[in-house]
């Protein structure tokens, strides 16, 4: 079993509420949300959940919301 830390020092519950939850319906229920949205003030430190490499930088997603997509490849070559 893998161990991950929460990526923000100050916990948020934003990812537990619709529409930010993993699996919530999107696009008129034609697909599901494939991530968890963590809302935090600008400048908030983001912690690595596990060892890996960030392969992109924050990008403007909409209005004043930025997306940071992180893909972690474990030593077993699994995408987590």
C-alpha cells in the first residue's frame, strides 16, 4: 500500500463537495470528473504527495483559476 501526504499544509475540504469531487458528473453526465479540485489562496505552498517529477507548470484554466496537473511515476512504472 502506498503512502501519500495531503498536498496542502492547511487542509481544505473543497475536494469533498460537488462539483470538485472525483467522479462527479461533467458535460451533462456524459463523463465524470477525473480529478480532485483543491482550492487555496494564491501563493499557497503545494507539497509533493510522493516522489516524482512535475512535468508541467500551472496554467490558466478559467477566469482566476489555475490548474497544476501532476503525474507521478513510481519506481514500478505505474502512473499514480
